[in-house]
C-alpha cells in the first residue's frame, strides 16, 4: 500500500465524518455514566463500530471510586475467526472474518441512584485495500437498563423505584495503520421519562453523540515509541450549543509495553492515566484531578482497569503489539 493512497483515503474519510458530524452533534449523556476511563481504555463502549477492530480477544474490567460513589464495567470484544483447510502436509491457518462481536455489563451507584445495564454489540469491517491495513467499520449495540432509586429515604412515598428500559447505539469507524476517526449515536431511544409524584425525577439516560479522531506518529521504530494525539467530542441536549465546551483532547505515549497519557476536559478537569501490558495481561489506572468550584471541593476520581488480550498463535496476521 502506498503512502499517497492511504493519505488520500484518510482525507476522504475525514471529510465524510465531518460532514455527517456537523448534522449529528446536536444531541446527547453518557452510557454508562461511569467509569469515565472507558473513554480511554475501552472506546468501543461509546462506539460499537470499534468492536472487533483488533485481531484478538480482549476482556477487561474497569472500576471507579469517588467518595461514596462507585462503578464497575466488565466488557469484552473480539473479531470472529475462521480456519482455512490446509494443503497436503500444511496445517490449517487461523484467519479472521470481517465480523466483530462484543458486550458489556455495568453497575453505577451514585448516592440514592442505582443503574445497571447490559449490552451486546456487533460490527462489520470493510477492507479498503488489498493488504487489509485499513478498514471502514459499521457497528450497532442493543442494550437493556435497570434503574432504581431509594425514594423512601428522602420522603417520596409511592414514587418511581424501579425502571426497565431498552436502548441501542449506532456507530461508524475508520482505522488504518496511523489514522483513525469515528462517530456514534448513543442511547438513541433516549430516557424513559417517568416522573415521580413530585414530577422532578428522571432516569439519568439520554441521547448522546460522539466524534473521535487521532493519528499515531512513529517516533522511534527500534524502541517502539509512538505518540498518539486524538480528540473526543461529545454533546448532550443541554450542551450541544456550546461545542467548544465538549472538546476533550487526549494524548498517549506508547513506550514498548507501557502507555502513558492525559485527557484534558473543557471544564478544567485533567485526567492522567497509565497502562502496562505483560504479555497478554494488561493493567492500568486513571486519576482525575478534582474540579475547582467556588462552593465546594469535588472528590478526585480514581479508576483501575485490568484484563486479558488473547491472540491466536496461528494467526496469519499475527502482531505482537496489542495496543
């Protein structure tokens, strides 16, 4: 694949994404609400088209702790494998189809609110060159949520305590050897509006749109040093008029089996994260500095991630790097 051809494809993909994105960014809330580190460690949670974009099975757990609140997210994704018949004395070779699957389960406890959800995702990757180094992927997720609130604790008798609600996500994602970009619509059905007896409570799930793009710069091939600047833009119903406040730059630096980075939020919050891979096990942590307010001091956010990357040993497209 020539660099010129890859650059031309990347430019066309960017123009398409930006054109569509300009119409879709006017909606939005996150699902799950927490942990926030899924933005960095498991991006397929907010864009199902990323599911199966790597040729190995990845299973992980993310956990958040902030004061009395906590959240856990268990997720996994893989590309579907196939085995071609061998010839004479040659054994069969494991290859991959253009299909990816994934899923997640999460629990979010925040004060009196309890939110539990489950999702299943699928994607289809279209190769954009004969060497299969760049793909355009389409994905979808179906989700089910269960929300409860301890209303009796605050004196709201006979109010809503349990709510079941379905939802689904859609996404598109381009990725190559260096450049990637994606756009997704999350919680398209929105929130099940069921107010309590006072008419002031709403299940904390609503529409949200994401746009992400980034580029990998190879700084040292012998030392495997790669710099990856990227941006994540998200918008909700209450914030889409202030697009500049929804832009979150992210910077990653890969050093062999280590990854370090920072995420800069428009509301003056900064997150620092690190991840280590050995050789199939990965572990990481994220620390978000507390938000500065004029009235109170917000607790810092501490999150951890732990998981496995499992790769087929006989893959024709085997790659040591699991980043």
